[in-house]
C-alpha cells in the first residue's frame, strides 16, 4: 500500500519537476549562456586587436571569412554579427543573405563607408556606440564593446559586467609605450617620460611620427613599442607623434 502511494505521488510530482527543470534550463540559457559574436571579414591587423581582450568564457569571438562563394549558413547561429564596413563590397546574393539574417539576429556593419552597405538592424544610438568603440581600435574599447553586446543587445545579465562608454582618444597626441604616456601637451609628455625613466637631459631626440588618426597605436603601440625601446637603448629620448 505504501509503495503504491509513493508511486502515485511520484507520478503526480514528476511532470511538475520536469517542468521546473525545463523552465530553469530556459532561464539559464537566456541569462547565463555564452554570447557568440561573429567578426566578419575584418582585416588581419584589426582582427588581431579585436581578439586580444580577455573576455572570459561567457563571450566567444569567432572570426569569419565570408565571400560570394561562402554558404549563407556560415553566419547563422550567432548572437550578434559584426561586419567590416571599410571596403565592403557584396554581391546581390550576399546582400539578400545579410538582410535575411538581420530579420532574426543583431547585425551591424561597422563604420560603413559605401552607400547601400548599411544592412544593420541596430537602433541609431546603439549603432553609433558600436562604431565609436571600433573606431578607437583599442583593446579596452573592444572589451567594453563585447560587454555591451552581451548585456545590452543579447540581454544576458548573468556574468555580464556593465559596459563602460567608449574611450575617445585625441587625434593628435604624443605617445610612448603605454596608455598612461598619451598626452596632447609636449611639456606634460616630457614630464611623464622623465618621471618614468624615459627622458635624460642632453640626449638627442628621436621623433617617431605616425600620420593620420593613430589613436589605436597611441593607446597600445604594439610593434612600435619595440622601436621606441631600441631607440632609447641607442641613446635617444623618444617622442612618438601621432595624428594629423
């Protein structure tokens, strides 16, 4: 009798337990699952910077090479798709595929430069925020971009720190090997170098000039750091100059 009663109770409770487990699974999937981001057709030097941030296990970045011969399904299954806008040229089939994708997935063409390449579906304010992160091309800005996509676009709030606004770097500045060296005033730059052991009075000065908006390199000069260190070892005070 007791076994029959226990079996009856289990039969009654089992559907409820299964429903609870299913609901819990949906909640975890919606709020805690990883955010998968496709980085489509970004050039090698930019892609290297975009994939440098330590995003942790809840943000997954996948570089995708996508051309006229590629299967449209290559862009399916992502939580957000970012496309390189500079130099973007797509066939009619590719355009149709992107527009179909944008019906179900957040898609953004970063800093689209050509008419007819705005296939994105982000609100204008969100699109401009993404463009601001990408234009700066710094590791920290990319990290904040991915946090923005996870929390504000993908809607996953677990394991998702709020994103900081884009850090806009000055277009004309002096730089050394680290972000803290960036100054728009030469006197301030020289004082920073002296305080950090990078300036000795009487030494000749070597100027390392990077034309154009080099904000990306000024924030984390990358290969330029080696050039700066070599020049210092050979007896120069080094002034990195970037901008117009």
